[in-house]
């Protein structure tokens, strides 16, 4: 068992930290809204800390799951940042989906302090976090990953080192690019079925076992048909991630025409009031068009 700090107790971080405590690790937590950290401690034990640095004191591993590049910088750097509280030889594991640029920046800063940095974005959404069934794609030093992997196993069904620093974030970008196109295709298919007068559930029962089948289809078609979008990964978060994908593509020379188009479709969903709807709400845009 390890001494672990967890920074960021949102819809993903709260249950992830809970799995660490359930596995027997000694867990300290920090959240920008202190009341949430206190609620977590009341439920799971451990301790709540007033700053990232205080949470990280004495920790062998510091896990983070926050919002964006600026949030990551804020919890890592400065007098109250996690790096200030971490001892040389400790490992920082970042589960936030951020740009590879800020990953390289924070990894370099960590190295100056003798801290290992692993970028480790996750896939599986809120349900995956709650059920301890996340997929974790990692980048960083092999030794640091090997040390952190048994700890991450508390909330992962699969984790893999994809390469050096930033490789985890780049792999997560591939994940989001693939999801964007899949969800748009699924939305169009179900919308077409509705317009054609077909029973959408019967359609999925037939095609879901064939070449058209996908995780998105089997896990989202029912709520899409029921016009329910109050679960899963929010549109605001997806647009943040797709923005990272498109910016990185500009630097690498990759062509992402479908991703760019779907990003604009999600912008339309935001205009419909769907900023916090889950990503399968692309079908709402089609319905709104008639």
C-alpha cells in the first residue's frame, strides 16, 4: 500500500480517489472547493488538505484530475503547488486531458525537482471512474510508470505506457478524434431511422452485432432514442479536447476534416443549451434541424 495524494474531486476524481482508499492506500485529497474534499473524507476516510502542496507532503504518488492546462499549472507550480510539497523520487501522475505542450512543460519542471512525471489521461467516462473500469494511456519514464501502475490499478481495467512524455496525451487525442466521428455517424443513423419510420431499438438489435456495431452504439443508443443526455462526458469538455486535437494537428501536419466539422456541430449543441449534455447529444442538433 502507498501514501497517495489526489488533487481534483470532480465527477471523475471523486470516485477514482475513492477506489484508492478502498484498495487500502493512505489517501490525502485536495479540491479547489474545500467542502467537496471534506465530504470525500467523511465518506472514505483519509485527510483533506488546504493546498496541493499540503496534500502532497509525504506522498509517494500524487494523482491529479483537474480541468485544463491552466488548472494543471495551478496545482503543480508555485509555493502552494504539489511540486513544492513532493519529495525527490516521488511520482506525479496527471489524469487530466491537457495539451502535450503543458505536459512537457510540467514534466520538465518536475524533473528539476527530482520528481517523475507521468501523463496518464483516461477513457471510460464517469461510469468508468465509478466502476473502477477506466482505460489509462500513459507517457513518461518507464520506471515511473512501472511504479505507478499498481496504484492506478485501483480504478483501471487497462493501463499501458505508450511512449515518452506526452505520448499518453497524444493517444488520448486519437481516442477523442475517433469518438467524435463515431458519435456523429451514430446520430445520423438513428436520426435517419426515426425519419424513415423505423423502430430504432429494433434497428440497433439487427445492426449492432455486425460491422456497424460499436461501444458507442451499444452504450448510448437507448438514451439517444429517449432524448436523455444527462450522463457521460459533457459537450464543453469534448470541445476542449477537440480544440487540443485540432491545435496539435496544425503543428504535426495531420489532416482532421471530420473532427473539425464535428467540433462545429458540438458548438451548435452548445447554442441549443447543451453545454453540459453528454457527447451523444449530437442527435439533438439533427432533430432541431427538422
